[in-house]
């Protein structure tokens, strides 16, 4: 006979342990933010952090972070274990890669895996990913014709061996980047935050007298699996198809999905999606799975913790030769431009099944212009020191069924908008304008979120360059249920000169870059909008 009070007490204790685990990985992420050299991590939170069991299954992720990083990092730990099995790891070891197909999709993301030991026995693995400013090559842009042109390629190697730095690795790292101090500092930051997570985990295990994480892991996985399957079972079964278009590089790109909702899983087939590009907008399959699963989970089971078990019922069939399944060595530097459209594509399918639970399309893809200047742009005539910087900005999100979309907010990436002061502090650039873009949100019963207007120049109006990686210009976010489309983006100079939406371009001396970020689509008939909300928008200058 089951001892009910004992079982209830054990259940409470497991919940406390789960909450502690979340606190451990969130502290892991916050330490990375506080120690990172890259403004993309420190200011925007473009990172992920998580804890894994010895089979490479993700138990918990930090609250801070992006789904593209964390969901693809969930797969990458298995690749680390395939090369360096857990039983051979030692305390103080740190393993690193930026391989797009073994990590999180492009060379600018570093992934570090670190074992945690208690009483001389390995008990778990910590992993993190962070976007760094520069890894050499052509830089953060779409113009590479293979991954080998896109930057320094790091296989899965030890960067620290039992606490000792691998100096050969760090020599190669520093030599292969335009920002050696920042890149080396970021590697130390990634390793430090994993070490902190390992210490906190051991403290937790000591406190609860835990010899391993196995029982807690099975409890987490069981609860997450049951909750996700219950949520899927409530959906109308059937097949639902949708498509979405990207501006692409050589030509527009079409993403197609056919979603099958069954009793115990959701399957997505991408047959009919455009083929591979000759430029760096291709998407590795792990990144496709990462953002597609996130888009489904936002609608189907948003309250269920994100871990190995809760993502298991979401299955992807990605045809070979399509842009969402790029093989090595295709260029993938700006895979987010296409990949971040996937949640909107998933919602296009789910809108037919549960229309009251999805949003209209949003700006989706980050507008994060990499800026470069100095001798590498202007040669001997350079008026500025060499610099390389990237700044994260967002258009509007799509309208929600009962509320307006969010203005200037990153979805699905979830990164924070970087303060202009932080960017101006580390590079000789000036943001002359950064404000909401009136009228850019699509009309509807609930309107889309507003985009932004940005004007950027170099100090002294010197020459500089932008590596454009923008989308939603030729294909603006679409409204749903009669709502209007969001305003398309625009890329040019303040004098009206039009620039290409993708690719390296020089901004001449005395000129400034002007960006109009897209707004989100509207939801529902605009005639049904509350008149009080219309009056408020007019009074606030939003329409």
C-alpha cells in the first residue's frame, strides 16, 4: 500500500528541486551576461544556457536566452558526447565548437559543454551558446559561397583540459578574428558560467543528499511528456497547410509546410519549400527544428517546461536539397533571416485548427545590421580606426486575438533591443534617430505592433559599411482574419538612395544609413476595432 503522506512529500521535494534547477541555469546565464565581452550577449541576451543528463538530454534551460540557440543546442550536446564520451571527461574540462551542423547553425555561435562532478563522479553536463561579434572571414553577412568563406571553423575540441587553457587553441582563435580580445574573453566567459552552474548543482545535490540526477530527470521528463501529449490530444486532428515568403537573396524564397496533428504527436513536412541558395541564407536542419518546434509549442503547450521530453512529440520531415536542410559546406551565416520565419509558418497551419490561439504574422527576422569601418573599408584614406560591431533591433510583432501586437519587440528570437549608447560606446558610430514608425502596424480589430525608424552614421560623417541582412521588405507580414498587412521594411540612405536588402555595401562619406523596420500584421476586421483604441493611437501619434 502506498504511503500517501510520503508520496506527497516526495512530490513537493521534487518540485523544490525543479525550481532550484531553474535557478541554477538562470544564474549560469546571468553570469555569462555579466562577464561577456560581446555586446550581443551583454546587452541583447543572445545566448542560451542549460543542464543535461549524461545521455545528452536537456533537463532545463535558463529563462534568459533564445529558442534558436537553446533548441538547437539541445541536439548539439549529443554530438559532443559522440566525440568525447562522458566517462572520459575530467573535472575542469571544457569543450567547444562553432560547427553550424554540430552547434546552433552558424559560425558566429560558440557552444561550450562542461562536465559537473560531485565527489569525483560525473553527475551532469552544462552547456551554453553565445553569439560573438566576429570570427573572421567575410564577417556576419550573406555573401559567402561556402561556409569556409564565412569565418574560423572550430571542430569539437577541448579549450580547457582539467582547468588548463589549451594555448594552441587560443593562439588560433586570436589569429582568426578582427576582435581577438573580445573573442578570447567570450570563451572564458562561457566556461566560467558553466563552472558556476556546476558549483551550484553540487551544492543543491549536497543539500538534498542526491547521488545522481537520474530520478529527478525521469520525473521532469515524465511530467513534461504527459502534459505535452495532453495538450496535443485537445487539438482538432487533421492536416493543415500553409506557406510564407522571404525576400531571399538571388530570388524570393517560399517556405511550405503541411502539418499533421495526430493523437500523440505533431508532424510537419516541408515538401515544396524552395531549394538551396548559393548565398548564406541557408538553414541547417537543427535550426529549422529549433524554431519550428518553438512556434508549435508557443501555441500548443506554452506552459510546459522546454526540455527533451516536451519537444519529443514534434516531428520534422525536411527534404534534402531544400533551403531548410542545408548540407555541409553550404553558406549559412545568416540562417536566421529565413529560419526565424518558421514560427509564423507554424502558426499559419495552426490558425486553421485553433484560430483563437495564434497571432498575425510579425516582422519575425531581426534587423541587426553588422557595421564595419576603418582601413578594412576605406584603405589608406580611412578616417576611423578599424571597428566591427553589430546591433540588434526589431520590428513589430503580429496582432494577438485579444490584444495589439508589441512595438519594436523581437519575436521569435526573444533578444533584447540593444541600447544605442552601448553600441556608440564600443564603436565610432552615431545613432541619429531611433523611434517608432507611425502607421507601420497592420490595421485590424487588434492592430499589429509598430516597427522603427533608424538613422545611423559614423563619427565625423566618415565612410563606413553595412553588411545588410534584412528581410520582410518585398514580403511584409500578413494579417489574419481580415486584418491588414504590416508595413514593409525599407533600406537606404537618408537622401533617399535605395540599398540592397542583403550584402556588403559602403555608406559614402557624409551619408547616413536609414532603416525602416516592418510592422506586424493586424488581426480581424479593422471596422470592429474599439473606437477608444483608435482615439488613443491617434493621440499617441501611432497612426
